[in-house]
C-alpha cells in the first residue's frame, strides 16, 4: 500500500511505460506534472469549484459539465481535449 506521495513517485519511476497520471474529476479541471509525467485532472460532471479570485461562493453550479478525452499517440505523446456538455 502506498502511504506517501514519494511512494507513488517511486512506483511510477519503476514503471517507465506509464506516460501520465490521469485522475477523475475534482470539480475543476487542472493540469500539472508529477514524477516527471503529465498530471491531468478531469473536469467536473456536475458543479465546478471556484478559484479564490472568482468570488466568495465556493461553487459555481451554473457551469456546464465537462469531459476530457485523452489521445495517446504512437510516439507516446499524450494530448487531452476538453469539451463541455451544453
């Protein structure tokens, strides 16, 4: 069982075939890096969290649901396309 973020980084380092870390919605889409790999957080399928500078309400229930489509090319390059559902 993984107990610390360093454990996950070590696990990923031991598996070079893993090209990215993709995770389910966190009520806001995000992109970063972790363990020298892309880290992609899928958008929310319900409501969206607001960033601190977007107002004093923590959630925006008027935003449409979002989806992320990931395409892994033959060259192992990951491309993510975002769509909203209207």
